[in-house]
C-alpha cells in the first residue's frame, strides 16, 4: 500500500510539473546550440552552447564534444584543435583571415587634422550607414600570412574600398582556399557609395598567391553570388541569384565543371538556403523551405553525362532542418527545431529514415512544461489558391473554452514562415499566455514555389492583405476563438502589415502591435540604407510620376493614407539603431495615433537595431508585449 501511495504521489508530482508553461524569463534561460563541426577523427561533434544572463545582460558560452552516435556530452576548453580549420591552406603553409582596414576619409579630423576634436562626418555618396552602423571609412579585407608565429599578413584587397566578408552579416564563410592552396576565393560587391546601395551584384573573386592577380569567377551574373565551396574533385560551387537588386530572387546551385557553369536547380521550383557536397562528389545535399518547413534535399551531379539532373526531398515532417554539419556513415548530422523546441543536434539515417536526438541541452526544461499544439490548416484565398496557415493552440487546450486570438504577420517580406524557434516572436510563448496564434504563409513566403514568393513585390498592400484576412476570418469561425478579442501583431514588413490593416480591417481587430514597421513608404524610400530593396519591392522611386507600379506603392499601398480610419489601440516598438526601417517610421505612426486620440504606446530601444538582442531589453520587450495585450485584448 505504501509503495502504491508513493508511486501515486510521484505521478501527481510529475503531472503538476508538466502543467507549467513557458514564460519570458524561462525562454531566456534556454541554451542556444551552435554546431562547430565534426572532429578530425570523425568520432565526435563539437558544438557551442550560449546561455543568456539577464542579470549580467550578456551571454556566456561553453564548448562541448559528443559522440556522433550519441552519448554523454563532455565540456571542452580548446575546440579549435579538435576540428579542421578551413582557413589553413591544404599544405599547412598559410592561414587566411579578415581584418577591418581604414580606407576612406570620413571624419572631420581626417580632412582637417588640426581640428581633432570635431565629430563631423562627411559623405559624398550613399552607403553612409548600413544595418546599425555608420560608415567610418573602414572596410573588411581578406588577409593571408604564413602559418607560423610572428608572420606578417598580406592584404589581398589592398587599397580597395570594398568589403569582404560582406557587411553586415558576412563571416569567414565568405572566403575559402582553393584545393591546392595556391589561391584564395572571396565574395565581394566591388561597388562603392551610391552604387553599393542600389546593387546586389556580389561576385566570387580568385586571388593567386604567386602572381598577386585577381580574376572574377562569376563575371556576367548581375545578382548575388555567394557561399563558395569546392567539390571533392575540385569543382567550384556556389549559390547564385540572377537579378540585380532583388535580394529574395531564386537561389540556385551552380557548379563550374570543365569550363561550363551548370545550374543544378534551374528546373526545380524552389530556392536553396545552404548546401554541402557528399563525400564521393556524386550529390549535393541542401536545405530549402518547403510547405511551411525547412527540409533536407539532394540533387545528383551528372557531370557531362546524359544522366538527368534530379532533385529529391529527403526529410519530411513538421519541423525545420537547419545546419547541415556533416556526415557519419549513413547519418546526416544537422540541427532541428520546431515551434515548441529550440535547436538541438540530431542525426538522420538516410537508409532507415530515422531520427536520433544527440544533444539534450534543453530537454529537461521542456519535460516540465505543458507545450502548445501546432496544426496545419489550408485556407482558400480570395483568388482561389490554397494557403497554408499555421494554427498554434495554447497548452492544455480546451475546446469548450473561447480564446483571444492573434494574427501573426511575418516580416521579410520574402521569407519563409516555418517551424523555427524565435526568442522574441515565440509562438509557444504566445500560446502559453493563453492566445491562439494564426500564422498564414501569405504571398511572399518561400517554400510554395517561385511565383508565390514573387507575388508580393510591388503589391505590398494588395493580395497579401486579402491573404491575411482570409486566414483570420477562417480560423475565427472556430468555436474556440473569441471573435470579439482578435489582435494583430508583426515586425518589419509584418509591422507594415499591422499599420496597413489598422486602416482597412473593418473592426475585426481589438488590438495592434507593430515593431520596426514601415508606416510611410515615401519616407521609407528616403531613409533606408539598402536602396536596392525599395527599388525592387516598391517598383521605383516616389518621384517617378510615370511609373504606375511605384506610384501605387506610394499612394494606394501607403499606410499613411488610411490613418483617418484608425480606431484601435496600437503599441509601436522601435530600435534606435535600425537603419533598415529608420526611427521616423515609428515616430510618424505614434504621432498620428496620439493626435487622433487613439490609445497608443511607444516602446523605444535606443541601442537595439532591427532586432532586440540584449537580454534585459528582451525581457522588457516581452513584458510590454503581454502587458499591452492584457490591457487591450
């Protein structure tokens, strides 16, 4: 009897633990897993775990090793000696690296040394600021030196006012050694000032160590050329977008083979995110969005034979496959997420079609939580298409209850809405706070074909707005949705969507939240730093009066032209260092809301960019987000 009572108490205790739900505080205690590679002996996976500290307002990192077949993780101190360093040439003689170099005069004291206390900045062209940083005349350059103590580096872009790695997000993936170690290949957009700001024309250049000469390996292509790799047999491979100025163009896999540039994904209706060659050089494995997820694919490499090129999807399921770390026999080593779980490292056996979770950084935490349920829903749009809509239900969901419901508007605008795990726009956390979340894969979402992705360009306020409303109207018919308590939230293009819907929603929504959203398309064109984006997606400049597509963007699709219809509380959030969607956008929106007498709040983060990255700021963001919803919804 005592034994039965004891077991009963244990089960009751475990059940009680499982009724806990995700909180903002807990979300920012989770470890964030980053794979670094497979060890030289092929026996272990080396990875990093970063854990935010809210108290110290920073993140701490630790490094680990775990067997490729699973087992106990071991903390390590020096991971660099355990994995191959791609930056060391194949003969071990040289190492390649990057440093920032001062090239252009920008500051007043650069021009007038006697006025050293001046803080003036002087520019003769655009690209005077990018993402969250002002241009101070410094550029990323690629260097190489002998791989020994005390050697001096050689700048292979000496004197050039171009960046490699590319700013703002490029790293050492932007340069590689040739297989024989006699040349360095690097990604660079060799344009400066205004020409830099209006173009996406990066190329892959090859610098020869012996001659000191550079050639353009991708000359003739006008869009992005990125992610250079060599096949096991030495064939240069990269990702390519064709059209200049279109940052969300179809990304194809290109192989340079015996003088020919072979596009392996030209006839496949999708876009490649990242890739890795098979060890035998017969296939390329790549990750791509598909039907609301990110999955692993393969494409065969036929060389010059008459064998047909064929793309095949390898993994399937309601999860995202991210980093393709490498191979261990028949196992692919990757990371995986879903809307309830942050990234962990998994292996996938391609012959058995089975998964194995290798790391368990956050497993114990999730085991104590009641998690949300994610459902697929397919909604018919106003133009007769089938649209995937993710519906996320609260933990311990009760069909007899009515729940307030949020329409989530994705940013991008061309970006996939998949089974990712955000530490800000976290669907599991929204659901844990008692909200049903409706997340439509509206026009502009990758993973539903190139045409679907492209339909949003030059049509920001058109069919996509109907897609949003079709999604929320369809889900609102469910008995568990409180149709009198609908909210609408989003960031970036999602923030634009909130501002636009606030003027046309016909009283559907009771509350709005817009983060770093575009409020005025005309002033957006005049203040954003990557001008190519607005040239493409807006259709051109506001002064092009004979340009019908552009003029529609600045009139019909401009949220400022519908402010007279605003009648709903709105929270407006802005980062002070966001140069993509500059502060004026949110200031204009908040001023309009206040002067119209609408309940509104302005949440300003002076040191944050388009995102919120500092732990304590992130906590304020979460607290204000849910505080606002509680007040208004």
